[in-house]
């Protein structure tokens, strides 16, 4: 993986404005990880993808994360500060070909959900059970192979639990406590939407800076983008902004 240049980030942001989050994540990683093909990235498990996105976020905006949450009980606003390393789990880098779980007399072979599965769910507006069915490879009860669609709910639940265990980075939960009323709850942290909202804010700010410097000095967009943020800031101060 390599860091993205300001110009690349701006291009990905512009292309991603009308895209679904799953596609935005793929586009970011495709440019940042030229050593991995698009189809390999798309077939990484969601946790493996998110581990790469955390690293890219670190390369782009640093390792400290600042986020907001609201207490569901008293409405208090919480400012959260943590490090990328605090939410990084040990996800295997190599994709797992197949996994299996045994529940009573049932043995289920499955693979972990990936970006292609999420894209299919989004594009066809399918239910979460369709996602699970896509990821089941073989269902056996005793010696007999059973139709995937006939998996009992309880066994399906055990498969989902096993999937979460094998791919912990796919579902990051922050353990929060309200300082005002001591209410405790778990809050999902989604690196895709968080990172994308940061990129969006950065892009708007950067375009504004380009507008100010281009108006003041007559420089082109590429020239201004090629400057370090520090040098850009100094010029902005000189033109009084
Ligand atoms: Zn509270």
C-alpha cells in the first residue's frame, strides 16, 4: 500500500460522490494498493478490507480518530478520541478459501462475505438472509447434503456467529459510557462511512483553498495540489485567509 496524493484523493472523491459506500471503499483501495488486483480486493473479506482501509486512513489523515456519539438515554453529546490501533483486530491477511462449523448433526461449509456480496445485496435490494445464502458452500445433515435454502434458523444463526468470530474487523463495536448519566452502550464504528466523510470534508476544504490561491496568484489546480499542506497554509495566511 502507498499513500494517496492530494490529486488522486480528489479524483476518487469526485468519482465516488454518486456511488455506494462499498464501491467507494473499493476505489480507494484499488488506487492505494496497486500490488493487489481489483478482483482480489473485491474478494477480500469485509474485515480484511476494513483492515486495509484503517491503514490507508492512517497514511492519509494520521492514526488518531475523533468521532462523535450521542447518549440514547439523556442526549449528551460525546466526543470520542481513539487510535487506529485501538480498533484494529488480528485479521488474517490471506483470504480464507472456506470455513466450516458443526452444530449438532449439521455441518456447514461457508466463506466470509466480501465486497462483491455486499454489492449484490445493495444492487438487488436483497435481504441479509440472501447474503448468508450466497456465502454458504455446502450444508450437510449427518451424511446427507441438504438444500442451502432449508437451513434451520438456529443453525443459520450459528453460522453468522462463526463468521463474525473469524472476521472480527468487519464489525467494530465501541464500548461507550455517558459521562452525564453513566448509561453504557455499544456503538458500531464503520471505517468506510467515517473515512469517506473525512475525505468529503477535506475535499471541500481543499477546493476552497485552491479557489483562494488560484484567484490570488493565478496558479493552476495541479500546481496548488502539488504543494505541501504547510506551504499552502502559509500562502493562505499571506493572502489573509
Ligand atoms: Zn447519558
